[in-house]
């Protein structure tokens, strides 16, 4: 099938450009830009709207196995397509954890059968995410694991962690860490400070993130492993990240769209949809992290999609399960940064598509000839009020419920096949 997109505003994160143009697709691949329409091609008039590589979302939680009532591969795939996410990478924090080749192979088959977008997987770094015994990293890589992480369970034992890193280094495996000092952060629900004290909520100092990151960097320097920090949310961690990169360590960092667009005051009257891990930070931290993404110091922006059912959220704030869904709201939330003048669309797509694809060794996230025809057509200016019950995720725990937003996905293509069109059920 050949498709010719014309009258488009092409967002190219590789070239860093945002220019009018056309794009031709054949056999699931991009074949040409700014060329005449091939004979017999299906013509798609983009109406002057933005055409960009599909978003690559690193670190999505799907309920299978163990919590399919919160999110299934089918519902996650539909939410991703509606949000312009053409590829996402699942976390292994399931029940049971994905720590064996057999469990990973089961997930791969389920994802392939059920979802309309591309899905890849991370596997647990230690057995059962218990932090005591290394998982079968080599065998898991053979089955297709792209990275290894225990998610928000920090490996407390530095000897165990260093052995995991050393073995991962020998295989060229990527390890994803959660920079938090577990002693300080256990039981915390918000960032410590005056607001936390006024609300009477248990808080954690931003230094817990800095301390956890410093420990990880010492071990990365010792072992030479490839490392990605899943979320850097505090200004005090940024100099340490910059030093690690300047020292030649193979280190990248990410941040969730929620930490880029919300701050600690959004908790307001104990709204548990704003209960996240790590907790929302002060406005100064938020602004510093936005600047770090714009400069390229922080490499990746993700949704950190974490579905929770109503029973998990309808609890006192400190007892509510942390996390928020984000597959469908990642793009419109990112438009807040664009409309505020904090980042261009090319910069946003560098962090949301190109950089995660490169870090994971995937060929997507770009508009170059030969790249997969994974594309999103969107209107960055279209206003709407978000109704959480309109989301395609099974769980509806979004902090943007009732918020005025801009940026609507008009169409999504995976491998040249349209998997979402605005207005369709």
C-alpha cells in the first residue's frame, strides 16, 4: 500500500526542523519527502496540520498478568493509538514480575495478538524484583527484553546491584534505575516542605533522588554498564547528571510528562490522581527540569503510564496507590510546553520519539527514508476539556481530568496502516 501525505507540517526531530512538506510511504516504510505523489497512491490531505514520527513511550505499565482489570494490552494499545503513541515499552512490575524467559514470551504473544501498536518489553533485573538474586538477563535478552529494571523497587544491596551491572555490561544490556534513596523515600506521599507540612502529609526531601542517583553513578563508573535513570525530577540532581555525561559514562535520563507540567501545589485538596512516584515537585524544580529537557541534558520524556482502579485511588492521600495514566494525554500535555514557549515541536519529538528509539536500538522515531511509517497527524492548537471517562484506558486515573488542554490527534499510522482516526469510536 502506498500513501502520499501532502499539505503537511513535517516535524522532523532528527533534523530539528518544522517545515511544510509532503511524505510518501510504501510497504510500511517512508520512501520519500517533498516528492510528487507516486502513481496509484492513496492521498491524505493533512490540512496544514503537523505530521510527526509516532511517539515512543518508554516505561508503560500494563496490567497483564495479574491486574488485567486495570489495563489490558488491547485497551493500552487503543489508548496509545488515540494518543499518537505508535511504540511503547512495558515495565516488568506486574504480578508476578516478568523475570523469566517463559513469562516474557507469554507477554510478547499477548501483545502481538491484542494491540494495534508496536509493543516491546523490559524485564526484571532481579528475581521477583526482590533485590536479592539476579534474573536470567542473558536468556531474557534472547527472548527480546530491551532493558532491565526493578521499577520503583530500588535494589538496596549495592553488592547485588554491582553484580547485576557487571553482568549487564558483559552483555551490552541496558539497566533502567529509579534514583531514590529507599530509606528516605519509604512512606512519603509528597515532596517535603511548607506545603507538605500545611497539608499534614508525609514528605520526602528532593535530596533522596540526588543521593540515589549519586550511588548509581558510582556503581556505573565502577562497572561501565549502560544506564538510564527513569525519572529525574529535581534541580539538585541535574549537576550530577551533567558530570556523569561529561565523564563519559553511558548514561541517559528521562522524566514523566506529569513532572514537566504539574507541581506540588496541584495536589490541592488531597486529589489522589496527583499522587505520583516520585511525588510532584516544587515549581523551581519543574522549571529546571523543563530547561534540562530543552537543552538535551534530560534525554527522554515519557508518560510513565500507571493505571490504578477506583478502589486504589479512593483512599486517604498517603494510602492511595501512586501513579497516573498517560498514554492518551502525553501529547496534549506536551503541547503545554510548546504553547508556553519552553520547547519547539522538534525538541519535544526529539525527547518523545527519536531519543527513546535510539537508546533502545529501535529504527523508529524519525522521518528519514527507510524509517518505519509510524506516524501521527495532530493539531497542536485544537482546544478541548478532558473528560477522564472518555479515555480508552480501562483505568481513568488522570490528573488532567477536567483540565483545559490543546492538541488533538487526528490520525495514527503503524507500519503504514491507519490504527486511529479522530471521530471514530
